[in-house]
């Protein structure tokens, strides 16, 4: 599709963004569906989020993705928030809604839906189960909300290297923790919870390229079949955490599926179409 005066624009606001796979994902989908749309990654330095969001309106963008470090900063700039963005306290998708020349901004957090999509086949076994999450950062917030609101776990253990830093997460999500499932513990105290949990999620960057020799849990003897290990890291696709879990008969899920599914959820809000995820998966595999 040629870029011309009709081309609709979607942006990525973040910094740094030069390694982002989102332009490849969305532009592959636009091309495949014959849409005259273009996704551009725009480096927005810290402190410039408000100006960038104003720019989206002024330049008639259809919307944007938001990534580190602006996911929290853009939240108060939205005219309306989805329940997910409200609960997580962060926006990763902006939809610019235009009516009668007026633009209103809708903020969503599609990390929630993207994370849950890969767990669909296992949903029954996760209802009311004990679940565990390594990490207490931005992604962990989306994951914790997704798990609490979807599976009503008997326990959701947040394993944090600085447990005091996880307290705001617990405080913010307490309204969605009807069963008092949330607990925070340090890595040194987590062995029993790791062994007892049906789902183990890595929401830390530990094991990410180029530090592929690392793992958030270097005690694979604590893994057993019947568990699910889910690593949010997508580079590499199979982390040490997932390889060691799979060697013990654990179901292993990598972060690439979440990356694709959160993108698909944004794409359908901008275009009104379903993203051709198979085509996108193939394009990512070729890069
Ligand atoms: P973040 O906000 O920086 O949070 C990282 C968390 O990991 C923090 O709790 C941090 O603890 C902890 N941590 C960092 N290094 C650690 C270490 N060596 N040992 C133990 N804990 C450590 O990052 P994020 O945005 O949540 O992202 C986390 C990971 O998820 C990244 O790998 C990211 O690429 C991935 N992710 C993937 C997707 C996807 O679509 N697949 C989406 C979002 C994120 P402190 O607070 O103590 O520093």
C-alpha cells in the first residue's frame, strides 16, 4: 500500500523505542489487510508525554501505543479510561475518537487481555488455584490484575527482591482482591509457594537477551508437572526459566504470544478489524 494523503497514522510513544517490534507487527497486519495505515515509532523523551499526546490530536493520529517510560504519565491525560487501565494505573493504548471535529482520548491497557489470551486453554485449572508472580513492576501490575479478576485465585504470591516496593501494587489492587489472595514475599522465602503454585509467571527482565544464562528461580527441583510456567520475556523465545521448567514436565509459555495478543487488542480498537495473528507470527519468526 502506497503512503499518500489518505494514510492513517498510529504511533508508538516511548523511549528508547528503536528495538520495538510493534512497527513490524502492525505494519505487517495493515499491509496484509490492504489498509492504508502506517505505524510509526516516535521517540518521546521523559517529560514530553503531554506534548506528544497533544501532538496525536493535532496531527489527526488514529491512536497510539504507549511504552516505557510513559505508561503511567499519559493516564491523567485521557478523557476516558477502560476498567483495565483504571485498575492497572497505566495506559498502553490510546484511541483518538473524533466526533464533530472534537477529539476525545480513550486509554486502555491491552497487556491485560494480551497476557490472558495464552492462558485460555488452561483457564479451568487456574480457577481458585494458588498462583505466583516473580516481579512487582509495571507488567506485574497488569498480570496481577488479570489473574485476580479472571481466576479469583486462592493465593497470589508476588515475589519481589524489595518487598517494600511491592506494597503500592498490593494497595492499588486490593479492591480487586475479594478473597484476600495477595501476599508479598522475598525470593529467599518463596520456595514453598513456588512448589505449591499452579502458575508461575516471570514478570522480571531476568533471563532477557543478552543475559540468557539467568533465571528468576534457579532451583528447578521446585518445578513439577501439572504446573504452568509463563515468561513475559520474548527475546529469547525460550528462556532458561522456561527450558528448566519444560524439562520437568511443566507447560511452558513464552512472552511472544502476549506481545502479539496485546497488539491485536490495540489493532482492533483502532481499525475495527481482527489482526491476522498467523501472518504476524510468521513475520516475527523471519526477523
Ligand atoms: P519494570 O517495571 O522495570 O519491573 C521489573 C520488575 O523486575 C521489578 O519488580 C524489579 O524489581 C524486578 N527485577 C529487575 N531485576 C531483577 C533481578 N535481577 N532480580 C529480581 N527482580 C528483578 O519492567 P516491566 O515493564 O514490568 O517488564 C518486566 C518484563 O516483562 C520485561 O522483561 C519486559 O520485556 C516484559 N514484558 C513483556 C511484555 C510482552 O508483551 N510479552 C509486556 C510487558 C513487559 P525492582 O523494583 O526491585 O527493581
